[in-house]
C-alpha cells in the first residue's frame, strides 16, 4: 500500500472535480477538500498501522502474546525459578524451618517445608530461588550463608549447580515457535506433535524427536533450554510428565533426554589496533563467539571455522588474526545431532 500525503489526497480530489469548478487556493472547493485531506491522511495512518499488525513479525510484547494465543493457542513461556540441593551440617535434631533463606551473594533461595538434621549430622534439602530467571542459577559452593542464623547449623553448601532458572521467552523465540506450529502442524502424535508438547514446558526452547529409536512404538525426545544449553533432570522430568499427559504412548516407550554439550577450545593470535585494550577485546571476542554458538544451537551440526574467524574480525580493536584453532585444529568442529556448542576455553594472545 503506497502512502499518500495530505497534498496528494487534495490533488486527487481536485482532479475529480468538474472543470467548471473553481479549484484555486482559497476557493470554496479548495478549502473544503483541504480539510477533508487532513482527515484522510490521519485515517490512512491508522489503517497502515492496523495493516502492519496483520504481520506477526511487526508485533511485540502484549500484542504478540495476544496474536499467537488467538491464532495458534500458544502462550509465552514465563521465567522460571532455579532449583537444586543444599547440604546442611550441624547438631542433630536442629530444625530448619520452612522459608529459611539461603544466600549465594545477593541471590536468595528458600525451602518449602521444615527439615530436621538427623543423627548423622548432615541433611540435603531441596531449595528454589526466590527470584525467577537466568540470574538465579549459581555455581557449586556458591551458597554459603543462611538467614536468619540458626543455632546448631555449622555449615551449608551446594555441591552441585543450582540450575533450571530461565528468563521469560523472548519475542523472537515466541515468533519462531508460532511459525513452527503453523508451518509444521502437529497431528495424531506425529513428530511435530511431540515437539510441540515438549516445547510447551517453561524453560524449554526446542526439541528433536526420534521415532522408533528402540523399535516400534518407541519415541525419544531430546530437549534444549531457552538459554540454548543442556537442561537438568528436574526439567527433563517435567517434559516427560507433560508429554505423557498428552501423548498416546506408554511410559516405558518414551525417553526424554537433554541435549549434550560439545566443548570447543578456541585459540587465536590477534593483532590489535592502536590503543586497543587486550582484556576488553578478549571479552568481546568471547561474547561474539557465544552469540554465534547460541544462533546455531540445535540448528546446525558444525561449528564453522570461517564464521568464528569472522566474529573475531568484527570485534572493535582487532585489525587481524592468525593461527586460529578450534579444539587444536584448523577446520570446522563437527557435532552430533543432539549436541550444542559451548566454549570450553578461550586463548587469545597478541601476535608480534
């Protein structure tokens, strides 16, 4: 639709008048049609805005939520709490009350039931983050404080990562899931149906489905988190439970697994531009490679040597690079269909 200005609307209307009419400025016809042209231009703006909203690619936030729900019955995935375990050591029979707060820096975790330290002097408790989102995930041994202090508690620690905290689904991811459903409609328990059921679970971004992988009637579903990384056992169990609620399949015939991680060591020599800071450059190189890995996760089966090099050259402060190696070699890194890439280490040194 070609947009017209007020002057163009006026010109079209004047041209449609009979030649006997006075069309000069300040004439009756000219003034009346000028006023109408202003209104037409306003209506045109409204119509064009509405026209754009027919394309889901132009929608954001609540408007996008409403559209994909109305058309495809898809809801945006909400941010999730991280979950894990904390080991408490102390005097037997010490009570750890429900809603006690455990701290990893400023990140708070809590418990949803009372616990009592047994005669062994230690107990493992299930914790969940108070806040939702990816910032609630913490590394092993990050939890080291308790609030309020409890007499009889000597030490607290998390031996494993506290994970499964995911940010709210982005507009881009929601659009992609919406288009996937329209382009590959699920029906009668086909692979697209299993993929739909798996990706309906908060925290799951995508899934791959393998039929008859262990004989007739068996299905394996491999999932990846919204952060494009492997997911934990708690989330795996949620996915399996949800699929079993919907799918015409027996428990023993369904396998749900997490994607596995393909570790990639990146080593490179770089030449810096004048006044560039090596530490800042290294951070940006890491950020760009991680974003590239994010973009190909569960979509491509190779880490491209050329594309990693291209990302390095995009970094402010890098004028050139040499001796780029991925996992010690010059070339692409192959991945299995169920693997996602992750930087294992990044070695960046200045070339002479």
